[in-house]
C-alpha cells in the first residue's frame, strides 16, 4: 500500500488561488498509470461556467437534503441558465428567497421541496415569484475547520 503525501506550497511561492494537484486519487482500485502530475486546479474553473452570471448562496435548513443540499452548504448559482423541468433553482416567492426544484406538469408549474412535510407551491399568473438562477454545484463540508478554535 502506498502512502499519500500532500503537496505543500513553498514559503517563497505566492499563492495563486489555485490548488496544486499532486496526483489523481482513485476511489476504488488504484490505477498503475496514475503516476503523473496534474496541472494546477482552480475550484472556480471547475464550478463557474459564466463568471459574470454566477453568484454563491449559503443554504439554510434541511428542505433539500435528499438532493444533496445540506444546512450551511454553499450553492453555486448561474443566472444565465434557463430553468428547466427538474432543475434546482433559487427563487423568491412573495419576496422570500428559497431553494426549490422546478417541476412542470403540462402548462402548470410547481416549486417542490425534498421535505414531504412542505407542500409543493403551485405557480400561476397571480404568484409573485422570480427565478434568480439555477443551482449548478454544491460545496459540502465534511468536517469543520480543524485549525479554528
């Protein structure tokens, strides 16, 4: 079994905002061809499709946990993507922001939570609602910051 070493930034090298990725890490059986270095990795390059249309929101509550969105997760939202059936969106209903799944049934639109205790919201011509954007990624933390006290 091989040991894993983290690549450290040298003190004389300024941080570029990119993570130096030493190697790919297999989640299953290790590949014998994985002994090459990868290029520097930028989280923003991975999750932001259109920088001028992208914003971040912190999720509050447990209403979308079955979709992988947990309390305090960071959501990456793109305003330029058209919301389609099944997309998770950031919306406001009566000027109250929320995260919901957009469901279309024929000409009817519903905003649905993963929490079965919350009723789907039927959207019609009288509903005061706005779509702020489509959630493209979620950043989920597994542990709290080990360096903070």
